[in-house]
C-alpha cells in the first residue's frame, strides 16, 4: 500500500485536483505511513498515460531508487512478466464483474499487490437515466474502464440487460465506417 501512496498525486497540493483513486488511497494513510512517505525523495514523476493505462514515479528511499508503476492489472502484469492466465488476473476480472476497479502496483518490475476500489452509483443515477429516456435521449456509456467494470455499472444502472452488450475498444478499431455507424446506433456501452 505504501508504494501505491508514493505514486499518487497528493490531494492537498494547491491548484491540483487528485484523481478519485488517489484521494481514496490518501484517505487510508495512517501516521506510520506518513513517516515513511516523508522519508523518500521524488526523483521523477511518470504522468498517467491513457494509452498505457498506467502512471508511476521514481523515488529514492534510503539511497535506493525504486521505480513504482501502477495501473490496470493487465498492463502492470505484462510489465512484470506475469502470465495472462495467472490467478491474480482471475481475481481482477472478478472484481470488475462486481463493478470494482482494480489498481495493480509494482516496484522495480515486481508486482507488489492489487487494490480493489468500489465507486458505487449515486442514488440519483437510475432516476436521471429514466427521465432522459422518457425525453427520448439515448444514453451511451463510453469509458476507459475494463469491460467487466463498464458492464457491471451499465447493468446496475439499467443501460443494458446483458454483459454481452458491451462493445470493446479493439472491436471498434477493427470496424469499417459503416459497421461503426451501425454499432454506435445500436449499442449503448463501449469499454476499453
């Protein structure tokens, strides 16, 4: 958990708005961790890259440089040389089906852990979606989240009735303009 904290944007830096995951991580920091956090020097910040779905930081702790990488499980696992069928991949997928995001954290290309986050729907979402649909507004969910997470949220909110209705980004990339126009018209949920 300490390494996940070290790779976060600090939510209390003036002029910055922390990502909701960073904010959730910082809320869990205790006094002991605050001491350890203070004992490092940031060498380099690696900003979030939407294409790589990860960010990181190089820190110096007691004279040792640590490269901290955090991001989508499949990205971090690949960076660490973990096989795609690893039991941790199954756990991350299961968390996604429960509507939770999973953040993987590695240090010097060694997977240190996985953190599962729940970001529940606001109580007003279903009612708002119904009002929009009553006004003939078609709802589309387009997200960089994992297909399992997008599907779980879309099911819970009533946008779709089956996980099979989630369109994957790599499928969209393969479509002709005509196929894409038809898919965008017909489908409601698009995930990475």
